[in-house]
């Protein structure tokens, strides 16, 4: 110890002795002065150190030591005030305490942030992370104290910079110590047990280990984010591919400095995993092989990724195990558990089918802890799993049916196939129901007003094969719910609901076709109407056989509104496109004041073409739509032509000769009544009331009569 140091310590001791000899009032006064000096020196140290005008005097000065000395004197004064308490002394002491607390917090925050850069260079990444966390907590406390904002803002700015620097160092270390490398179809996971230099190749004083890395990431609350990335890589590149092809080459190599695990280095298996193509013994062997290769992967995670990590990181290890299990479980359920289910419900009493998967779960638990034993839970509810398999198989069948490109149609209603739930349960089957045959003379072959007692019968029309099979599937599946438990029956009911939802999901993919293909649009409209018809009373006759919990809630009526909307949306594009085409073909007929000119030949030609457009769509509609819908569609299209023609004729004041020419001119429009507004049934032809479906028809008839009579 040199002379100046001895003199400084002696002066400090003398100062402490003189302070203790003072009375309480003098001590408080001295403390107030010293606190203000400490505050000034702390602010000076913060501003000078972080604003690049650091001096030797300020650098050697440690405000934290000064604050610690003041804290000792504060304790001495507190003892004196406690022996002679007075409101004034207590208030002064409290003010000094609050100020001293703020100074200590700022000095300690400054000390933590000042050393971050050196700690990073030395490789003390765990200490860096702890210092950053402690500095952040103290800054939050300082914000609630009465301090100058300028040094506080400096500390906040430095805190953000230092925290970013520590996180950047963690990113570098994490990438160096745990790397996933992809080269073609080969994936490699490299783990380095320690890093000895930073990204500038400057050596650390001490190598950074995996334990240091996990500790620092946990302190900064980024360990789970990094773990999620690693879980995704392990599941997507190792566990799931090995589940489907356990024969894929998997190799692990270890050295004193690190380890690596690669998959697919010698080519991947070209065999496609198809559970249905395996017999029971082959499938069980497949699960055993999966257990073997998964154990290798999980042991690599335990022994190498968490190399020499103590129990402090057991929570990170457990978190990764839970996330991995949750990530692979859906695939285990769909591709391993469900195929193990027997095809016969009577065979469910034999739980031996679950043994291979139970052993797979046990092997996983021996390496990586998991909280939720999903295979055991599935084994406790084999019947539910069996029903889920049945539901999955049924919906897969429905999806393949709906996605098929089969363009064939089926005629239903009237003389078509009887698939009419309402008719079966009400005894009403259209006009034919009077003689008990329910076939000829159905609702689809007559006008609506003639069908007095067939309101619940489905009209004759064409539907797709897909819609017919969907209804058959729904009725068959609903039958499975009879006599089963409430959960099992509910699963079948929801399978039916999902099947109808599949139709609504797959149908919008055809919107581009529906706008140009009138037949397809009309078939989709009929499909939706047909499905609505059956949704009304689907399962009505079986309701009494369902479990009591389902009788009040298992209904399909809530789906009706969406299918009616889908029906309207399927037909609207083609009708709008046809109306636009008719208006375009009418040409001059859409303009005022031209009939007095000598253009009648062109006008007649345009009228013939426009009526031909209407007739073309009408013939398609008549072949596939129900009679009432056909007449409604025809009326909408005919209204365009009839309306424009009636307006132009009402504007004319012509001679008798010209009037007769105009009557002959609009003959194609008048012929729509005899050509299109006619329905054919087994008993002959019936003419529909044109004015009921074509609102402009009476106006056209009025103008034709006026011209025929030669009066205005």
C-alpha cells in the first residue's frame, strides 16, 4: 500500500468518526449535502461515460462505492432518529432515503451496463444476460422515483443497445453451437459443445458452453422461441419422415468437441407408407422400427443437445419433449393408431392391438418426459377411436366422391328414383300419392297450383351423381347412431354434418365454370335444393332410437340457409351473363326513337338472335330444372326482350301499313309463348300462364293489340 492510499483510508476513517460524533440534526444536514454530491457525481459519471468525453478522474471514480458509503452513514443516522423521533426529523430522513435509493439504483445500473462489452469479449455470456435483466428491473424501479430525466434517458438508450448486443451474441452462439444443415435430401444436425471465439475470431477467455447458452437465453426469455424452431426442424426433418419410412439411413457421430446426426445420407426410401397395404404383422413391425429410430433421435437430443447441462435446464428439456410429442401426435393418431383399429366393432374388446403403440409411448417417456399420455387415453376409449376411424373413412369416401369429375346426372322426383324422406314419413308423394304409386304424374310434371296435396314431394329435376351419393351416405351414417352411446352417436351425427360441409367447401372451386356452363349451374342449383329437401327431416324417423341427449339437439335445419344461399349464388352468374348477352344482341331495340327510320330488316334480325339466346338457355333449363324454377328463369330472361320491345312499340305513331309490318316484326317475341311456356307431362302438354312469370308480357300484348287495331 503506497502513501497516498494510506492517507486516503485514514482520511475516510477520520471522516466516519467525526460523522458519528455529530448530533442527529448535523448528521441529517451532512447527509443531505453528501447525497447531493453523490447525485451530481453519479449523473456526471453516467453522462461522461456514455457520451464519449470520459476523463481519467471520472473513469477512476466509482459512484457505486460512494453510494455504498453513504448508505452506511444513513443507517447510523436512522438509529439516532429512532431513539429521538420527531416528525421533522423523520420526514428529512425519508427524503434522504428515497434520494439515496434512486442514486444506488442508477449507480448499479450504470455499473452493470458499463461492463457488458467487456463481458461479451471475455465470453461471459451468462453474466451478461443476468446483468441485462437486473439493469432492466432497476430501470423500471427508477422510473417511479424523482430523478433527473436526462441521465435516465441515457441509461435507457444504453440499456437498449447493450441488450441488442447481448441478443446478437446469443444468435451467433446459438447458430454456432446448434446448426441444421440441408444439402439436397440430406439433413444434418450439428451440435458443438463449446465455442472458443466470437464472430471476429477473437478468442474468449473461457469457452462458452451449452449450459451457458441455455442459461443466457432463459434469462432473456428467448429460449422457448429458439426451442420451437428446433422442435419444428426435428419433427419435420427427422421424426415424421422416420415414422413413414423407418428404414431411411440415420447416423450419429460424436467427438470430444461435438456431435452430429444426419438422415438420408445414403438415399431415402422410395417406398410409400400405405397402412392399408400392410397386414397386421407388417404393421406391428413397422411400429417397432419407428420406436428404434425415434429412440436414437431422442437420445441424441438428451445426450448431445443438452450436453453436460445441469438440472437447472430440465424445464427447457421437458418443454422440448412436450412440444415434440404434441407435434408428432396427430400423425401418430392418423397413420398409426387409426389403422390399428379393427374393422369389426366386436373385436374392440381385445386391447392387444394397442400394445405396439403403448410400447412406443413408453420408449419415448424413457428418454423425454411427457405429461399427457395420449396413447393410454386412446386405449381407454377404444370405441371412440373406432368411431373416429369410421368417421375419417366415411369422410374420405365423401371427399373422393365430391372431388370426382363424374358429369353424369340422375333424374329424381316425379318418375325419378324415390329418395324422399319427407314423402316416406308423411305418406304424401305428389299427385301420384292418391293411388299409392307415387310415380307418374309427380309434382315435377305439373304446374304448382295443380299439386294440391303434394307440397312435401320433391319436384322432378336432374341432380348430380355426387349429390345423390351424398344423401345416401348421410342416411346410412345416421343409421349407425341407433342404440350407441351419446358420444358415439354424436360422432356419427357430426360426420354427416361434416359431409355436407365438404360439399359447400368443394363447390366454390367450380365458380369459374358455372358462369359459362348453364347446365352445370342448373345442376348445382338442383343439388342444393335437393340437399335442403333432405336436411329438413334427415334422421326424423330414427330420432326415437337415438340416445336421449341427441334427440333435441341433433338437427340439420341450421344448414338449410347456407345451402339456399349457395343455390342462388350458383345460378346468378349464368343468368346475369345471359341477360347481358341478350341486351347486347338487341342492339337498336334498347335505344329510343329509331323505329320511325328505315331499319326494320336489321331490327328483325337482332330480335331473332336475342330470342334465340333466350331459347337456348331455356331448353337447357327445361331439361334439368323443376317446372316452377324453369318458368321463373324463363320469365327473367324473356322479360329483357319483352320489356324493350314493348317500350319501343309504345313510342310509335305509324300508319296501318307500318303497323302491320311492326306486328310481323315482333312475331319471334310473341312466339315465345307457344315455344317455351309449355310443359310436357305424361298426359300431354300444358301451357303456363305467361303473365305470371313474365311481368312485361301484358304490356307487350297491349301494344300489339293497339297496332293490330290501327289505333294509338
